[in-house]
């Protein structure tokens, strides 16, 4: 679905009434697969590449999903298995009191009004089966105890709603017991995967990443061309040919970023920003073509897939004999790095505790995993005055900052990016309090949902975020939405086009590079987007 | 399940239970069963049930540290860490859990969203659920502690102090305890919001109403016994102490209302381990709250971590070696 | 079991707190207080069961009647008349409040405010019963 096929923004949500609910009880309301609100199935070839069950051609809107005959058994067995492996899952099945505090915390509910997108009901979809099949009271009383059998309509409902959750964890902040719907969704998707129900926007990046090291399936020689192209762009803007070390053995630091940063605008400006900053400080580092992806769509597939894809980073760090690892501006990547990598693929005892070679700062908080976030790294550089900055070059940009879900609610990374932004840009305005920091709203395109066929749902789910952006646009003249996430940069661009025209989207290191005075640079007349900097005239002689 | 069906099914069960005890001690006269056997049975189910459920949870590993961060994490020395909403050490976790368990910190954050004209979304503070939730739980706790006057001799002084403050205003005779009123009001609010707020009505299950009705019935029968159909407390205490010292005996002449009250309490105790009421011990186990956000500092161990199939660098280079060489990338094998 | 140390400590705390009634009395049999009954009078103002449960309400009614209306005559359900007076009627039979009123009140943590105003016979002012 294309953007122009959607109703006008003000009409999209005019029928949304939070307090108007269907007459029929939710357990009896079958799911309605409306185009624009669901995702296309994974192609068989992608499942085969990563050895996943039941690869076949199937269509969501057709009755027969070509499931294995014993699909119920498979799922219930997988269910039991996970109840015994994840205390989180077991507990979240048991202790919800249905107080409803989470109900209006989900962006998909706020923009769509579908009650099954209230986090509590999303979890009840699976909890009802849990009660029916795994609890004493449920076995005895069935429906009266809130249980229901795992039937095909229930399974279809799971598919629809677990791929309408972007695993942003906002509900978990408000839950009095910390019940995390992302965890429930992750397990729900794992169960769906067991019978071959997955979406292509997740499985294609997974398959590509597994085979070639990045979501887009760019082979090593393609990467080199792509990256050199950006090296040239920087030279055009600054007159400096920056370093581009690739697969360099013995470098001090391995740098891993999400592939979204080199695949398309506006991510590429951030990528150029990294190159400029790391060149200017003379860092001894290297890119890798094998570990050319920080993002990890395994997080949207299964815990096993997280591990399979993430393994490349430590493996490459070991092969290249680096001391530690630096990671780029990405959201869910940082959930994986921060919360899963060391547990799954560690211990990283072949690496050293990270120390900035420029400032000597020890990154104590990363002494186990040995991987540092570029925002931590750069804010440390700024703190020690290692970057020569001219923020006035960003005067034409009035920014606000979108906390991406995972750095906010899984890492707790709030101040570093803000420190950087305040230093490199004079016009920084926060969005309203209920929509930033740990209460930040999702871009509605995370967890594999940022595809075109799901456009209506994305625009609906984007309402809360866009609403806050419109507010600062109208009140403060904001024209740039900054974020530290590759998925954000891709999906928020579309969302701004729809909901808040005149606001562009970009990463933080793009602004750092704009402000960065590089040794021997030529007079800057354009910013890193190649757009003229207002008030700066190109010199006649140089033309 | 239809909302009204849920309400009435739950109400019916609670009324049925009340009737069972009423007939059981009245016409049938089985005071021994309702005064001795059922309370002991309920206590056993309550204790064993809760301990078994806790052990069931504890037997399941916590494979990953999935702390939900609600504030600035610990990072660079000059950046202030919010150790209560994003703890990095045990003290922080203890503080966070304290706020969660005793003050319902997360619920305090609650907001209410409203969608206005022109797709404008606004948020208002919504602390009623927090307020009534906390009133409900604390008055429940106070009431339970006050009941210790029947189970202890001599009575600990804190029990006397609680009763003294709880009856401070000396309203009516016998003095009405403030927590009794607050308790009924708060439980009533929790019920009303379930039927009045459409979203909550839509998602509520019979078990949600059942727990509330049962608790309300206990409260109402207790207040009726204290204020209207009074019973001989000397004998009530004799029964309670008899049960507690395993010398159970049924004193003659305690009014039937007492047995109804007692039976409903027993029902709650039996229901507790099998229901959502397990949120009480459960909150201590919640991995998004009880773990420190020190993931990159300290390695969290997953006991079932197993090797997985990966695509190795060797396989990768084998596939692309010639092309890598062509663009000048170093290769491991020539 | 994982985190068994913390879990076991938690279970012990739970059991210890909730089993307070059991360990607090150490299984000792508590003899309920014996109230000293009048030797020469068998029948109270009303039936014993009623007096046990509702004496506080009767005394309250008496107080209001005497203080507000000056009416001092109480006719019981059996038709007998009594002078509405705590000191002259009740305590005429129940001679010592310590051996009658207080024993039960203390046992059940009841703190009536009768003695804020009244002075019990044979005893100097003691304030509340506790």
C-alpha cells in the first residue's frame, strides 16, 4: 500500500473511539485481515536459507494457510518448552490482574482503536490458551476460567496481533508488575515460527544477514563500492578524503553499524557522519564486511535466531584481533548488544575492557560485553574537548529528539545523545514529557513491521509520535527529527511525510559532522545532505 | 465472554458460597466442619499452594537480563545515573523493588489518552487507579493485622496501636474502623471501574469479578458482624486460639454470621494460589524489575545456552574470495 | 531451582509472617479470662446472650437517656424496672471492674471510654482500662 492510497491524515483516525468497543466478547470476534494492516508471509526461499520449518507459498487472505497436520501439537509442545525455559514468560502468563493500566499506552491502540491492541488483550490472546491447556483451574472450568482452545481462528489472531506489536516495551514501563508485552510477542512469534508462520519483511533480512552479513544481502565487493561512494561524497563536501579501513587485521577497534545507515538516505548521512568524526580523531579502527550489520532481525524471529545472527560480531572481533567494539546509532541492535550478546555469545574474554584511545576514558559500563555505543564514545570526546565544533553550521536546523524504544527502555541511554545534540546544535526543543525518554513512542515500524503492505497500520501507530512532533513543529518551528535508530530513520521519514510535513529525519552524527571543523577542510557551503548552508556564499575563486 | 455474563457468573458463585455456609452451619449445624476442618484445609492449601507455585516459578531459569530501564543508565562518570528507575547495583534494585511493592511506582506513572479533533492526542494524569489500588491494599493489610487480636494472647502492642488509630474518631458503637470503610469503598471502586470503563469491561474475565466479589463479601460480612449481628467475641477468640494452638474446639453460641465470614475467608485462601492473586508474590519475580541494568558490566548466565548453527567467516570467504580480492580486500586464505 | 537462596529466604519470611498466630503463642493453651460473676444475683438486666453482644449499645442508650432527657427508668423485656446507672446498677452486682469489665476488654483489645468520666468504685481514677 502506498501512502497516497490512505485517507487524509485528519480522516484516518476520525472513527477511532477508545471507549467504543465491539458488542461481541473478544474471544468470539474473529480477526479481519484488512489490507494495509497486515504483513505478507515469508517467502519459502528465505526460510530454507536459515533452515526453518514449513517453507511454502501461502497467503494471509486465503482460508488455507497450509499448516502441518499436527500444528496444534507442535505449538503446544513449543509452548510447554518455553514455559520451562523462560521465567519471564511463565510469570507473565500467571500474574496479570487485568487492571488495564497498559490499555492506552500502546501506539497501535491509540492510532487504531482495535481493543486487541491493548497490551493486556494482546497477551490474553495467548494467556487464554495457557489457562486452557496448562493450568488446573483452566482445565477444570475452561471458558469460565478464561480459557479457550487453540483453534485455527485463534492461531490466525495470534499471527495478526503478534505482528502488530513492535516490541517497543512502552507498556512494560506502566505495568505494576513489569509485564513486558515484547517478551510475550517474542515468544508468540517463536511459536508461530514453529509451524511456518512468519513475515517476509523479517525473514528476508534474517536470511540475507545470515548468508552475507547484512540485511540487504550486499556482498563484500558491493559494500566496498557503496562505502567508497560515501567517502567521495564527504570529499566533495569537505575537501577531505577520509579513512575507510575495511577488514583490517590488528586495528584497535571494530565498528559495527546497522546496514540501514549505508543503504539509503537519510541513514547514509549518519554513516558519513561516523566516517568524518572517526577520521578527524584519527581512530585506529576497521569496518567489517562479514559483520556488516548491527541490526538483528533475529530479535523479531526467535531467541535462537538472535544468537545465530549476533555471533558474527564477536567472531569477527576475534578474527581481526581488535581490542574492543564500537556500535553505531541503532535501536533494536542495542537491545541485542546490551541485553543478549554477552549472555548468548560471550564471554568476550579475548577482548579488552574498552578505553577511549583519544581521551583515556574507561567505559566501565561496557567492561563485560566490551562494546561501546557511539553516543557514549562521542559524548566523551566532546566532554574532553577533542572535537573542534562550530554549531552555527547547524543554525538552519531546528531539532527535536526522538528516543528510540530500545536505547530508551532497554539500555537507559538518555543523556549522552542529548549532550551531543546540545553541543552541536543551538536549536534543540524537547517534545512533550509523556512522549520522550522512557515514555517515548514507537515509530510503529519496528520489529519487522516497517514494510509497505502494512502502511495503514504504521501510520495509525505513528500517530502518538507524530502528534508530539507536530506540536514542537508548530510551537517551536522544529524542522528536523533526530533519532538514534536506523529503522526510525527509514520509517519516521514516511511518517513525517504523512503526519508532519516539513520535518525531516536524521541521525545525530550527521549533525556532529556538519558542525565538525576538520583539519585542512575547505570552506563548507553545503551540509552533509549536500544542501546549501543558508548565509554561506560559495567563494568565487574556488568555483 | 459477555461482560454481564462474567459479572453474574462471579456474583452467583459468591452468593452460592455464602449460601453453602449459611445452610451448613444453620439448618445442617455442621459447625465443626465450618469452624475447624475447612479452616485447617484452607490454611494447608494456602500455604502449600503458594509455596509450590513459587517453587514452580523458581525452577524456571531467567535466561536473559531483560530489565526495563525507566531512567538514565549508569554510563560515563559525569552522567547522573537514575539508580531507582534504572538500577545498576543491588541497592538500586532493592530501592526500585521497594517503590514498586510498597508505593506502586509504575502505576503512579499512569496517564489517560484522549483523541480530539484533527487527530490531536492529549494525555492527562490518571492517578485514581493508583490511589484506590493503594488504599485497597493498605486497608486490607491493616484489617488482617487487626485480626491478630483474636490470635494472640497477650496481644502485641502494635496490634493495639493499629486498632487505636484505626478507630480514632470513635464513630458509632462499636467504633467503626476507618479501614473497613476505605476497604469497602476501594474494592467497590475497583469493581465499578471494571463495569463502567468500556475497555476494562471488555477485557475483564469472570475471575476478575469473582476475586472482587469474594473480597467484598468478606468485608461486608465482617462489618455486619461487628455492627449489626454481633457475636460473642470471647468465644471467637477461644476458637481462633484453639485453631492456632492445634487444640481446636467449637465454643457454643457463636452466631452464624461468623461462620459465613470465616468460610468466605477460607474460600479466598484456597483460591489464592490458583489465581491472579499470585501477583503478590509474583511481583518479586518480575525480571523486568528485579534485575539490575548492568548487562554490559556483568555477564548474565543462561543455564540452557546451547550452540547454534552459524554461517562462519570461512564459509563466507569461500563464497566471495575472488570478488574480495578484486576490490582489494584482504583474505585469510589465498 | 534458580536463585534458590533468595527464593528460600522469601518463602521462609512468608511462612514466618503468616504463621505468626502459631508460633506467637508457642502452642500454649490460653485459658480464656474468667469473669467474676455476682454471687447473689443470677439475672442481669437483659438475657445473658444479649448482654454479651450488645451491652455497649444498652449503656450508650442509657447515657443518652439520662444525660439528655433525664429519664432514668429502664423497663426490661421481662417488665422489671432498673435505674439507668453504670455505677449504681451495673457495678452494684459486678463489684470490681478489674475482675469483670477489664478482663474481657483487655483480652479482646476493646477500649471503651466509660471510665473517662465515671469513677469505678473502690478504685482511684485509672483513666482508660489499659
